[in-house]
């Protein structure tokens, strides 16, 4: 079953979102935004007392329904639900709820901003720039401008330098051609350009950056395939063999983001779970961002790779309301 | 009198165009698109026989009316008026008519493409990227994708290299913050960054490119003003004193495009007219692009600077139907 919802945003654009069975989110077909808003208000008045109803409501509302709740909340209480939540973030649970309630583009703007300011999580910026289609990426840029009064590329450029800057700025500002046409000759030439950059041949990076930041995804995938044919190994494997500075890490994330977002995300959650102490930020990011998109596929990929159910792994690594909320978004009520 | 027209484009976006008394175009408030289409059909069937009615119709229709005519033409003759014109371009007159009939974003896409392929007219790319507001620039990028099945930045990057490439790609992919907020401290620091780049201090270009490709126009103008306060001369004058390679020419055009599009365009037409043999491409480009925007201001600036009426200068340098058409767009029937 495929449902298309067209959302009208305040900043003059339309996004067609695709909700499909790849999602894990379980949302009822009807609900009362007013009643939801009132129930949330009550729950927020005593954070720590009624997380259950927060999870019960927000954990079962899709992006359109959450927008309706936000509108109803504003009408009844003259207060922005998102701003309210923003001021209440204490622990992982509140953070996850706050991330979740944001519209996808706005959420990515927040994620990108936090990453840029951290000065080290640039892979999140690369993820946003490569996993999305051109219109989605544009929506993130608009949301970023709207929220921070600066452009996404402005903040990226101000926090980086050299080839890393060139690559990141090129990725976030791209507006690629979407189509199936491939130029096999280009794939051949540009596979070699990438090969030289991977081997850190001096002066080769700029051309590799040009290729990765301007070609269509279909063309890039053809180029990566050509690379494997020529060199007998994938470009990502080759990249892992050669060192791993920030630039090469960004290259690696970009190529994985272009090629196979499901596998990319599976690796993100796998690493998050494997990590001593668990990387909650990464876990929350993937679950919240993909729950109404393709989290079912990511979950299947996880099982295939690790022989452990994703929801079991999540349940083992988390606790309390945070755990309940993530599992709800995963479509598994305990 | 200000008239706002909202145009819906086929590729899912809306543009609010602002028609004001800065325009020179004289268009009737009502017309019959069907009759216009039929009259044009007749005239096209004998190019060289009835240019007068082509000028009489198209020289007096605004962007919305031209779209209506294009639609009517397609309905009646099952043929795209623009494609038809495209195939008939022989001389300056046909070229000007063809440029004129395109929607502004599509026209800019064509102008940019021709400039990129020429390998030398990159100032036209810079002009498009700096004179427009962020939404207009985005519309050009969409039109470019739509028309050429490649992105604007893809073609720019493939035809340039080094700092010139970085600057041009950064300019065409920018999506700047629009607002009045200024950071005076940044203006101070970044005026010095620009100064070092103008003086061709080694390694200073990348930071100058970052500033010019990411900051808001308001912030950039504050930076240029700060530059003049510190150095007692404008940054553009300083640029003219130092050499003039392609990179510096692009810098120069960008700064003028940001600061004062009217003065910028005045200089373009002044140079076009001064040139031995006249630069018809430049003359056509400015008149056709600005006739329903701010050509009256450009014309006034021309008179102020040259003590010659712009329409007289145009009349002197051109002839035949081409001359008649340009003068019609200038609001001056002979």
C-alpha cells in the first residue's frame, strides 16, 4: 500500500512524500489533533510522570498528523509545541521526542547544525547531502536558512577548510540531475579520476570532488561499478585500505550514501550498538529519520548481517522511556 | 503602479514576479492569446516578410502573456512555439525574438549554457548568479536541469578548473540568506580576507571564495563598504589596478553584480555600444532580460553617464528589424 501526501510548507514549496510499507511506524488513519494536543499538554506539565501517553500519541503519528497536532497545540495554547519541547530536553528520551516531532527537513537542519558545531561529525552532513534526493536536500537548505538565518553552506564553509571544505560545500549545495541516462565513457574516465584521488595522488582531489559533487547519482553508480570492474575491488574497500583522514572519511560516507542508503544506515546502527556505552545520538538519528521511510529495510539488513533482530539489539542497549519510544517507532510494542 | 503576478511553473514551484514602473515594456492589459498565436504563425511562415507583426505582438506582451500565447500556439498547431523559433534563428533579430519569448529562468539557462560552451564568457554565469535573488537563481538551475539533463554546476565545473571553478561553482550553487541582519565584526575580518585575495597573496583565494559564495548580499555589501573605509578606495577599483586574469574578472563581475546591478548593466551596454562593430549579444541580453524588470533605471543610468539617450545609442548602433524590436522593448516606437 502506497500513500502519497502532499504537504504545503510555510516557505513556498511542496514536497511529495512517499509513505510505504518500508516504514516501521504504525499510525492510525484518523485521530483528533485537538485531543492529542491536550493530552500532550497534560503530559508535558509533568515530564517524568506521563511519558507513556507521550509515547502512545507521538509514537503513532505520521509526519502529516504531527503537523496537525502542532497546529492544534499552537491554536489552543498560543505556544509552539516544538519550542516548548526544545526547552525541555534533558535526557535521551526528550531528545528523541524532540527530533521526532520536527518535520523531516527541519530535523535534518538541526542535525546538520549540531554536527557542524561539533567540528567532527561531518559524516552526518555528508549523509544528509547524499541520501536525499535533490528536492529533499533543497528542503533541508530552506529549513536551515529559516531556522538559523544563515545558509547551510555558509556554516559548513566557516567550520572547514581545504579539500574537506570543497567536498562538503559541493555536496550540500548540489542540485543534481535525476534520470536514468548514463554516459559510459564518462564513467570510465571518472573511475580513473576517483582512483587517483583514493591513492592520494597529488592534485587529484579537485577533480574527484568535481565528479562527486556534480554528477547524477545514476552516473556515479555507473562510475563506481566501472571502478570495480577495472580494479577488481570496490572503491569503498580501496578507501578503507588507504589511510583515513577526515577527507577520506567524507569520501567514504558520500560513496556509501549514494550507492546504498539501506546498507549505509545498517552500518551506522551496527556501529552505534557495538560501541562501548552505545552511541545514542546515532541510534536516535537513524530510527527517528527513517521510521516512516525505510526503517523496515534497514532492520532486515541488520538481521541479515548480525543474526540478531534489530529491535532486540535496541532493547538490550537502551532502557526506560527512551527504549519504549524507540521500540514504538520500530513498530514493536513490548 | 506595482502589479504582482504569480506564475505556476510546470516544475512545481511558484515565482512571484514584480512588474513595476522600472520596466520599459509597454504591454496592453488584455489580448487574445489565440489571435496572437495565429498572427505569429502567419508571420513565421514567411520570415522576412512580416517582421512588423512579430514585433507588434511579441514586443508588447509581458512574461505571463507570452506564456499564454505559447500555450495557445501549442493547442492550435500541436507545435512548440519556442522549438519552432529555435530552429529559425538566422540573424540578430530572430535571436533576440527567441531570447525574449523564453521564460526568464529558461532564458538564463540558455544564456548560461551558451556562455559555458564558449569557454570565455564566464562573466555571464557570474551575472546570473549574483544579480538574481536566491529563488530566481534556483529557478534558473531547475530550468537548466530540465532543458539540458545536466546540472548547471556540472557544466560549469566540467569547463573550468582551479580557483575559477571554485568561485563559479560556489556562486551558481549558492542559496543565500536574505535578510537585513549584519555582523559588523565579520565585515571587518572578511574585508581583510578579500584584500589579501585582491593583492593575490598566495593561499588567500580560498577564503575569499568562501566569503563571496556563502555570505548574504547584505553582509557582503557591508564588507565592501568596510573595505572602502579601511583602504580609501573601493574593492572593484583595487581589482582593476591589480592584474586581470579570468579569476579576477569573475571576482570583479561578482562584486558589481552584488552591489549595484543597475550600474553593472549600464557598463555592460556601454561597452557593447562602444565596441567596434557593436556587441549585439550583450545588447540583446541586457535589453531582453531587463525590459520587464528595471531597464528604465539602466537607461537613466546610461544617460547620466554618457549624456546620450540610451535609445538613441541603440538606434545608432543597430538597424532593420533588430533595431525596431529592441526599441519596442525599450518602450520607444520610432
